[in-house]
């Protein structure tokens, strides 16, 4: 093993992705549309 076995906690963040995307970003409404469309596909995919 190379180097020390120290935990590098600064590499991790506890912030949510929503904290990095502005509220008025154009992808936010698209995300909700995609999530809704995918939720309707859960049934067909579960039967495969």
C-alpha cells in the first residue's frame, strides 16, 4: 500500500445536488417532466 491510510473527509460533501442548481434553472421543469414520464413506465418495465 502506498501512502498513509488516512481518511480524506474533505473529498466528500453532504450538500444535495439541488443546492448547486439555481431555482430558476431551465432543467428543473424538464427534470420533473422526465421523472413523471419515467414513473408511468415503472409498470411496463416491472412486467419484463
